[in-house]
């Protein structure tokens, strides 16, 4: 395996993706610290980017092969490094993960998004920190861009330019980047929330038309891909329904929206009006109601009826806490590459195929034991292959033409998937932060090979389907069909048993009785004290596997006490418990059968190594390879070093997972002493490597490392050694024939030193009592220590309290002195301010008095003006009265003149005739004049007092003149 190391943080190493024998992957986020074994195991999986904690200065340490690289800048071209694709039958050609090596730990930076380009020959990967990696599958080279786009949520290859990619992030920004030039072309912020979906239609070259849609949560926006400008926003009444899915129909100018009420609306991008509304859930329900009783819809079952000991919790197709039941039943959608089919998945376990022309339901499938949260249709062959991510995180491959044909691509931790445009590559993003790239052609071939193998197996056993359980009444009939000669023929023909039926075949060959009641009785006894104590040091990544190993180990310890004291027992149980995590009964009976038959001599001298068993291995090795045997003797390498180390972990430490399964297919099928020849064959096959090891330490380390080996050659060599072995050293002389566990009882295992076990138990009891006494004494000492500490603490507290009180008193005195000085200063300032206030107050009072005087003067002037106006009104009224009086006098004078005239004409003089009346009128005139003068004087007194030198009013002069004229006229009348 080749690795690339760099001394620059901008470039990473890539190694061939190798599937090691390891535990189930679990989610690994930033901050995860791996043990040395786990790190070595992960180092064989894929891409490494090694950095220190500093962003500016980072280093990578790996194999000696290294390439010095300058810091990439915009002026210098990006250096591209080679990588290799893995060649295997599983189809996993590449695994990419970003792992940072710091001084004392390793951190995993999770991959955020990935996609293939339009030509399906490049893979772009963006991690959570914004680092961008490009993998070219044609030139087999990869590079890292000099730009960073953090918080990315998705990435798509741009349909406008083959080197451009569209990136959406958590801040609602859409960014177009160029991977060849390592620069950002366009950027626009279209929302405030994370971008969830981006798709486009067919009018891509237009700079004004609506050719793209982006969804962010319950909202969506229409935009143009060339300038990334949003033309319209799609907002709906969320009180009635919420937007769930949105996207353009491929090769069309129409887009669709899916709401939480499971309604799909088709919109025109020209008029932005709905042109069609479909309700696929109602259509499906109507089809199910109208379905005839003699017909049924196709069913897809991911977990077959023959799965072992199914956990009731796994009967749920999804985790209830992860699903929002108020959001409707539709989960995800996917169009076929040509856009003529729309595939939908539902929360209640259905798969719907609709015609994108009419949106009528064409096909309906029932997903019996799983649901699909994300799907993708592959264009070839004939759009019948569908990839999906289940709610349990499995990546699966389904054949829609033949529902019995399915393949689990990835067992767990799948988050999302992406299929290349030509359908030849598949990428699966995992929770643990890595991306697995698969070849769909190899996956399809594996699916065909699996189907062919199942058909051949059914033909061999002459059964259409295998029964569901390993144990049960039906299993007796199954064991009658699985004859040993048939299984041996199958094993010799294909080299291994079918994976799906492997443990059924193992159970049949070992004749496991499935004593459920007896196993439950062992389980009820709980964990023995010795197992509980030794299990504290058992470190496994998966808690489920750890509990499974401890459960089987506890049952073995109750069945036979020596197994509880055997330190290697969990290592022997683990590989079997890993493959049957939910069927502890089968694992227990399988291990018990091996102990009663294959490994019956391994505990004769416990806790010492089994000398008799190892002597058989040594004799066979000396007979077949004397040179290697002498080499071991020269280095003082004992059989316990090269044989017992392989046996205690059932070869799991030196073999890869699939190799281990194939080996145990042969060990269980062959005679019980076949495992001895397997040990010798393993040494013989590696003799050239072992003979060149320098010392004993290197030899010992060799048998604890995985070494490349062909299992088929290992089995063939073991069979050859078994056939050629001389009878005097043949293990069949020392091992009795195979004896299965009887039904309804577990026979006792007695080939161990019971006295030693009894002595160990006594020592354990003594040690337990001593530990109890020590614990009691420790508790008493701790109590005394606490009391002493309390007293000491109280004394120290009191002393500290006194010291602090003195410090506080001193501090308070200083503070009081400063405050007194500050108060004295403030008092002086206050007196100054009071003087200034008094001065300003006197000024203000003066101003107020002046203002009040001015106000009074103004009021007096106003009163005088009002009085003048009233006098003027009275004067005018009096003038009018005087005018009326003058008119009246004038009239009276005229009458008098007329009477005088008449009297004169009568003969007597008028003066004489009316002398009395005239005198009376004169008196009245004088009186009237006197009254007029008095009235005039009274009216003019006040104005004259105010301005005595003021001239007389014009109108008063006019009145006097009028009176004088009247007097003159009256005098003239009297004179006449």
C-alpha cells in the first residue's frame, strides 16, 4: 500500500482503500481521539490531510516517500498528486476522509458535500472547514484549491461551464467557483438560512430567463444561473401547509413544489402559474383500495426471513425521533436522467413511480422492512437500478424489475449519495466524515453474482427459499436438506459458502441444538465477578458488540469456570459475536462446540499453554519444514509464540474479515483436527518472510500483524499437510471424533485443572475479603482525613478570615479618609456654587421685577385702550343723540317760525303774541347748552388729565361749531 506525504497543509495524501477486518464504523466528529490500532486501521482507508494545530505551519509524517511542495498561490499553478484506485470485487474504488494529525491526537474533519462533474470524471469534495479537494479519475491525480468555502451544505457541477461548480452554504449564499483556476467567480446572498436544494431547467444560456430554483427551508427562490440574481421568491401560507421539496423537471422549463400535505404542484417558469396539481398519496391509496384480492403489489424486503435473532427495536424502519410526522408522508424524490419518470418514497414504506408527463402512477412497490430517505435512479440499464439511503443509514442497490435482487452497498452511517451523470460512479457520504466512491458496474456485477449464487444454492438444496430461523422446528427439515457431502461439494467448488446462508450452514454442520431454555437460565445468572472485573479492560468501539461479547463470555464462565479466568476468551468470542450481534445463543453454542471438540486440549494445563496441543503443531511443523523449525529453536521461539497466538483469537488478528470467514468455512467443514494443520500451513506459507526476520521480537510481532495471504492457498496447503501427515504424529490419534451438543442439555467441560480453579476461587475469596477489609480501612482513614481536613480547614478559614478582616478594616479606613477628603473638597465647591447661585438668583429676581413691571405697564396700556374704545363708543352715541336733539330743535324752531309767521300775518306781532313761549324756549336753550357743556367737560376730563396739552379732538370742535351755528340762527330768529 502506497502513501503520499507532504510538508504543506494545502495538499493531502491518498492511499488505496483497503477493507480491513475491523469493527462497525461509528460517527467520528472533530475532537475524536483514536487509539494506535484504530489509527493504523484507518490509515489504510483513504485520503489523509495531516496538520498541526496551527493553520500556517503544518506537517505530515508517514512513509519515506514524500514530495516537497511550495505554498500554493494565485501566481503559481496548483501541484497535483497521483493516487490509485482500489481493484476489488466489492466495488469500493476509493475512500476519502480528512484526518488531521496533531501532536498527541488525530482529529477527523467531516466531509460536508461532494459531487461529480458533468463529464463524470472528476469528484469535488468540500469539508466542514471549507477545504476543497478535486479528484481526477482520468489522470489519477488530485489537488486542493487555494480558496476555502466554509459551512457548505451542497455542491453541484455547473451546467454552464465544465470547470465551474455551484456551492450553497449555511448562510444562504450561492457561490460559483472554478476548480482549475481556484477562484470564486460569482457570489450572491439569496437567503438567511441554509441552502437545501438547487436545480435548473433547459434555458441555461439566457441571462434574463428563470432557469434555476433554490430551496432554503420552507421557502424557495427563482433565479438565473448566469448572474445568480433572484427574480422571484416563492412564499406560501405556512399556516395551511409548508414547502418540503422544490426543483426543476429535467429537460423542461417547468418546476415543481411539494408541500407537507403531500400535494405536488407543477409551475410554468414563464407565467409562474400552476399548470398541474398531483396528489400521489391519494392516487396510491385509491389504487390499493381497488386492487383485486388475487393480486398484490411487488414487495422489496431488505432483511430476509433468514436473519438471525432479530431485535424488536430493529423492526421499526426508522427512528421515531428523527421523523416529523406532521410533514406528510412523502420523504424524497428523484427524476430519471431523461426526466420521463419521477420516483417518490413515503414514510409508511412505499416506492412510487410516476410519469412526469401526466403525473399518473405507473408502478408501486412496497418496502416491507425499511424506508428510503434519499434515492437516485441510474440511467443504465433501462433505468431499472435505484440507489438509496435508508432511515437506518444503509446504502442499498435495488433492481426494480426483479424485486428479489438487492444489494447492501454500505452497512451503516450513510447520510447522502450522489450518482454521476453517466451512472458509472456512486459516492456515499457517511456520518463518520468520509466519502466512499463505488463503481456501479462492479456493484451490478456483484448483484448478478449474488443472484446466481443464491439460485445455485437453492438448486443444490432443492428449496425455493430457506427457512427464516437458525433454530426451531423447521430447522430439523432444513438440516436434512443440508447434507455434509453436499456442503463439502459446494465448498470445494466455490471456496466458500454464500454470505447470506453462511451461519445457517455452520449451525447445520456443527449440529447446534438451540437449547433456548438452558441458555436463558445461564443468562439469568448474570455476570460473574471475575468476568465483570476482567471486562473493565475490554475496549471496543461499539457498545453493542461489547455487550454481546460480555454476554457470551458470562454464559461460558457459568457453564465452565475456567473460561471466566481465560484472558484470551473475549478475543476468541469477539469475531463470532461481531457477525452475529443479535443471536447470542448461536454464538454461545458455536464456541461451546469448538471447546468440546476442536479446542478440547487447550485447557489441560491452564493457566499454562496447552503443551500437548502445541506439541502436535510442533511435530507437524518439524516433519514438513525442518529448516523453519530449527530457525525457531535457534531464536528460542516456542510453539506458544507461533501457534498459540493464532489460536487464541481464532486467526482474527492476522486475517481480513472476508478471509477469516472463508477460513472458518473450511475449518468447520473439515475434521476437528484440521485447525492444527491450518496453524502449520500459515507458518509454512510465510516461511520466506519469517526466515529473514532478525530477532525473536520481530518474529513475535509478525504473528500479531495482518500479512498478505491467499486464503485459498492456505486451505489447500493445510489439506495437503493433513493428507501427507504421518500417522505417528497425526492429531487424530489424540483427538476423539466430533461430538455435538445434545438437545436440551449442555455437557460439562472437564478437561481443565479443577484444583487450580478451586485454588483460584479460594484465593479470590481471600483477596475479596482482604479488599473489603482494605476498603473498610480506607473508608475509615478517609473519614479521619476528612475530619482532620475539616478541622484544619476551619482553622485556616478562621485565620484567613481574621487576616482578611484586618485587611478590610485597613482598606475601609483608607477609604473613609479618602471619602472625608473628597467630602471636604465637595463642601468647598458647594459653598462656591451656593454664592454663585445667590448672585444668579438676585440677577434673576431683578429681571423678574423688571419683567413684572413691563407686564403691568402693558396691562395698564391695554386697559386704557379698552377705556378709550368705550369712551369713543359713548361719544358716538351722544353725538347721535345730539344730532337727534338738534334736528328736534330745528323742527321746533321751524314750527315756531311758522307759528310766528301765521301770527304776524294775523295782525299782531309775533314777538308780542308769543313772548312767553319764546322766553321759555330761551331758558330751555340755555339749560340745554349748559347740559351740553357739562357733558362735554365730563367726557373730556380724563383725556385731558392724561395729556393736558393735547389738542382738542376734531369732532368735538365740530360739535361746538354746530352749537354756535344753532345759537346764531336762534338769535337771528329772535331779532326778527
